[in-house]
C-alpha cells in the first residue's frame, strides 16, 4: 500500500490523471447543475446548489459557460473536473463545455466528469466531445448488482479512462466489497474511495443513520477512513486511491488557493503560506472621500488603497499604522482568494 498524496490518503496503484491534477490544486471544478435523481442521503452538495439549475466555476456562479475561462486562468488550471448534482442531467451543457475547454486550452487540458448516470449513449457523446476520464458513482442500491448496469459495456468499448468513485459508508462493507469485486472483474481503470464527510447539506440525514464525527476538528465520519483502507487492502489487484478528508483540505484546496492567490493578489495584499490573503478593510460613511483623504492627507500610495464592495480596502500595514487616528471602524481580515472571498478571520484595529 502506498502513502498516496499525504494527509492520510493512500494508493494501491497508479492514481487517475484527474487525481494528480487535483492534488496540485490545478483542477477547476465546473459544477454544471445541482439537479440529480439519485437522492443519495450522504450528498454533500450545499442547499444553495442542490436541485437548482445553476452553474459554478469553483466558487464563482456563472451565467454563461464562457465565464468559466476567467476562473480557469485565475488558478492556472491544467484540467477540469465536471460535477453536480449529476452533470448528465444536462449532457448537452457537458458536451459544449468539454469542447470549449479543449478548443481554448488544447488536448493537454485534462477533463474528467463525475456522474451516477451509467448510459452508453451519453458516455459515447462525452468521449466524442473529448472527455478524458469518467468516474461513475452508482447508487448504493446497485453496489451488489452492477451486472444490471451498462458499465461493463462502457469499459469494454471506451478509450476514456473509466473509473468508479464512491464514499466509504460504515456499515456497508459487504456492499463496497461487492462493488470492488465487480470493478476488478470488468477491468475498471481505477477506483476512488472517499472518506465520508458531514456537510451542511447532509448533516441531518447522516445523523439519522447514526454516523458520528471522527473528532472535534474534522467533518470526517468516524470509521469511514478505516473502512476505505481495509477495502483497498482486500483488493490488491485493483488500483485504488483512498481520498481522505484531511487531504481535501490540506492539499488540494490549499494548493488551489495558493495558485489563485499568486495570480489575483493585489499589491496591497499579503499572501499567507496557506494561500489566504490578509487585507485591511474599513467602513467609513463615504468610502470614496475616505480613500481620497488617505491618499492626499496621509500620503498613502494609490496602489495601496481602493474602494470595493461598498467598503474601503487598504494594505493591512497601512491601516494598522493609521487606525488609531481614523474616525471609522478598521480591521485586518483574512480571506480566501476565491470569487466568494470567504472570510476566515477578522481582527479589529480600533474601537469606533
């Protein structure tokens, strides 16, 4: 058993190409639709996306597929993972997106797609569009009866890398073993087993089934990682990647944040080693007038201050030095460099 990509992940064979790109933080996630008919109780999709016909490029909601290019370039994307919901609820949008990405970035831009729809015609359409890798997520009810699906036909007739990706669900060890036996029998290229996680969208349904957090600091489910490792060790002839919860945060997300921060940070920003951004913010009644005062009255260089989102933003070190003299609230904030600018921490610099 290999150590995988670190952070508790593990490998028993070569990883899928999409996983290699993801580990580098170089994968853009293209969320095609929140619509899905599978109804998996453990689905982690957030309430603002679940069931909705909405498209996102990473954290950025987009109205037209062309807008995804801005996010791809902001992270220096070497590949794209198409997901949902079930993206094959809108196979036309998937085909269009694949072609657009290949036209823009060339054949070397690797594209993989996650779906619970095992359909030969749709798989063929995706392959013809240029999809490199497809990851099937069969509903739990099929794990012991995969021969009823069209997966073997797709594996035998496709030039794409065909894999399976499912979570390790404590209590369903026999079902997972049956699924892995089938995958090995039909020649599936790889299997990814994800450590199960609580999310805002699935917490109640997971708790109803008796799942518990692995510890106080993680969203991981108790026993899931151990189950995944045991399943991998029980199938030594099958290339399996165990993807841990800590790997998702400690490697793939962190590396993507770093890549994005390197490309989008302003001269006023401080980029941390985790890829977050430190910035000074303030809330004067007249942000434009306050900015002019900082530039003209305090000699702050124009590149170190701006008005954005109805607030005054400045280099953290500038506000730290001037906050005591300013008649409005000032803070240093730590934010993700993403489109939603998720705030991690806020430290007040004065009391106004």
